[in-house]
């Protein structure tokens, strides 16, 4: 169980959608989370890795080296 505070405008839109479709508001909140959680995870991981790269805690690997090591990844 989780409680979420939403801005009034979003709450109103969610209410309207739920009434129009006959589904619970929790259905749409769950759908939004499931559809966007992976994107959020990817974004925060990328930001952390970029910070590590800029701070010198990580490094890049040239594409040519990756191709030599792993071959043609397209098939």
C-alpha cells in the first residue's frame, strides 16, 4: 500500500478519467507507474554513470574495441 499526494489539477484529471471509463483511479496510477518506472530507472542510472565518468571514476570504451571484443552485435 502506498499513499500519493497529487496536485489538484492532476487529481481532477484522474477523477474525470476514472468516471469516464468506469475504472478505479488506482488502476491508472498503477498503469502510469508500470509504464514509466523503467524509464525513470534508466534515466537515474545514466545520470549516475555520467557523473562517475565526469569525476574520473569511470571510463568509456571505443566502439571499435567493443566490436573487436564482442563481434557484430546486429546478428
